[in-house]
């Protein structure tokens, strides 16, 4: 029996551009026939994984993602006297043997894809310098860097895929939906100018701005759905429930308190969740995104916060009536009502891990 922790979170952002496309425009979603603002799952997971909240809680069990891991190895080999002409071949052999990714054409020691490595895998990579200097022969089936279940909380939560070496893939324990506004939103334009200080102090200079531009932004109440498979998280961490509990609690705190970094210096769009519904149970989970197919405000509501919470809880009640509860325990954090707390949500994450049978 699998234990699921589901979170339904509402977070309000004023003018912001948290997650933009290749033109600089905030990402959007057409849902229920109207346009909404959207923050991608990838952006959210990146913000959670790299946040101080998560990194500090999981210190010593936190992975690193890059395609340039072998740079340090190259430097070590060079320092130990290996001729420059021999280094690329020795290092690329490791990349190809562990199938860390397709080597780049202009630098075969680097990979075209990013690869996520845990702390012990990074240590194994560093230790290879001595073996390469000694000219060791590597066994055909020997994994030089990778381990099947790295002790890294972020890899355990968000998974890892190595297309060419699936034996070392890690199935993600957390599913994070794209966040979207509960109501219709129009992206707006902010025309701005930058003043040239020296020119503006010169009475004889023209009065024109030093630079002009347009920045796009939006505002709204975002619904985010997250589902954590507690059993998968514990399996990914080789049964280490204490670390799994730390990771789950830090994950919940990051969800409630961490914002994506897009355009933060321009908008200071940092926000804590104003509402969160946590559900703990073993039945098949479900999102409550359907609560907002008809956008908030369509019936003339002015209290978008209150209407968003009502639509969310009303649909949850309807699902429970038709299908039966998919949760055994619930917790509500409602800032406006002074109900619940972040600590209680974190305790629900801890209970989810405690319920896992090893």
C-alpha cells in the first residue's frame, strides 16, 4: 500500500514575471477558454531544489547537476603531470563508459546533456584521478561514477534520467504540476526609461532618456498541485527514513515559502502561500485543478482569494462524495483565517514517511 501526500496550494503574486518564455513574456495557459498566467513545473522544481531552505536541510545529501563535471578531473590530471594530449582521451573514456551523456564535439570531456550526480558519485569521480594517472584498466561492467540509488535528497525527490544508461535512472518521488492562475489574466506592458545621470546633469544635452524598453508582467492567485509518493522517496534513499523525512519536510516548506527567481530584482515578487490543503492517504491521488475550469470572477466575484478557496474546497467535497475520500488525514493552513501553520504541514510530511513500511 502506497502512502501519498497531496498538497493544494494557493499563492498570490502582485506584478511579477516569475517564469518567462524566449521572448521575455510571462508564460501563459489557456484553460477553460480563457488565458491564465502559468509557472512551469521545471521552474518550480528548480526553485525548490536550489533554495536555501532545501539545501540547508539536506546538506551532505544534496546533488549537483551539470555537464562539466570532468573539468575538475582534467585539472587534477594536469596537476599530476599527465600530458595534455592524453587527458581528453582518458576523461572521455569515463564519460562514455558510464554513459553520462553524448560527448560534445568541441570538447569530448563534456556532455551535451546535463547529468545529476549525488555526493558519493562526485567523490568517486574525484577518486578516479589516481586510477587514471596509474593507467588502471577498467572492467567492462564496472560503473566508475554512477550508483543506482545515490544518497541525494533532490535526486530522490525529482528523479534522474540517463537516456543511454537506464540502469541508473531514478524514478521521481514527487510530481509537481504547472501552477496557473485561478482566474483570467491579461499580460500587461510596462514601458520604462533609464536615465543617463551625466547627460541629465548637462543643461545643454537633449532631454531624451538614455534607454527605453518594455517589460511584460502579470498578477494573480496561483493554484499549485503537488503529489509526493512517500514509499518511492524512501526506496530511492535505500530505506533511510530519517533522511526521507528531512527531505519531505524541507520540500513542503519550500513549496510554501520559495518563489521562482524570474525578474525578482525588477518586481520583488516573493510570496508565501496564503492557503494550503494537505491530504495524507493511500488511495489514488487526484488534482483539484478542475475547480478552476470556470475562472474565478466569471460570476462577478470580487473576493478572488475567498472564491478560489471556496471553489477548491467545494470540488474536493464533491469528489469525496462521488468517489469516497482518497485521504485519511487532512490539514488546512489558511493565513487569512489564522488557521493551521507551516509546522503542521511539515508534520504531515513526517507522518507520510513514518507510515512507510520498509
